[in-house]
C-alpha cells in the first residue's frame, strides 16, 4: 500500500498533458524545419557513390559482371541467371532494359548492388547480358516494369 501512495504522489506532481503537449509541439516544429529546408541528397549521393541515374534513364552506360561471389542480399550470385545490380533500387524491382545498340529488350530484376564505376547505371549478370546482347559495355534505356 505504501508504494501505491508514492506512485500516486509522483503522478499527482505531473501536470497532465503539459509535458506531452510541449514535446508534441517540439516534434512538430522539428519536423516542419527538416521538411521545409532544402536537402542536398544529390550532393551526398555524388560524394558517396557517384552520380546515380534513377529510372527512367535514357542513353546510360551499363556493364557486365560475372564474378562467382555472394551478392548484397547474402545469397550466392548466379552469373547465368537474368539479374542486374543497381545502387539504390529495392531488391526485386523489375526493370525493362533496352539495348540501344541492337534494340533488344529484357525484363531484369534487381538482385545486387552496384555498379561502382562512375557513370554506369546498371551491372548485368552474364545471363542478362547474353539475352540483351551486351558485350562488356552498352548504352541502355531503363524503365520500371509497368511504366515503360
């Protein structure tokens, strides 16, 4: 019974809603300040990982990779399957990619991170590169599936 009285005494000393209302007001002010100020995301991305072309991307350079390693998802990379690597798009995003050199088009899921070479938008797995006719480097247009 004594501990209950102490708890009631502590609760009685707290003014209902005053602390919560002030903290909500401060949170709202902070949110407004952060969302209304200009954000330098492009500058950060340029510093951190180079220029990132987000789909749609027209006339961008893509490359091929085939090293037998683990991918960014923690799974074994299978070079002969159709997949690609993109720096920022979510895993599983499907791109419709058109090779501008020969006009071939494929649907390619993002399953890894990269490319890390400056100026490249995608890295194709060897299987995807064979289907689209990309021999090392190629110029591509990239669209998200359903938005081509």
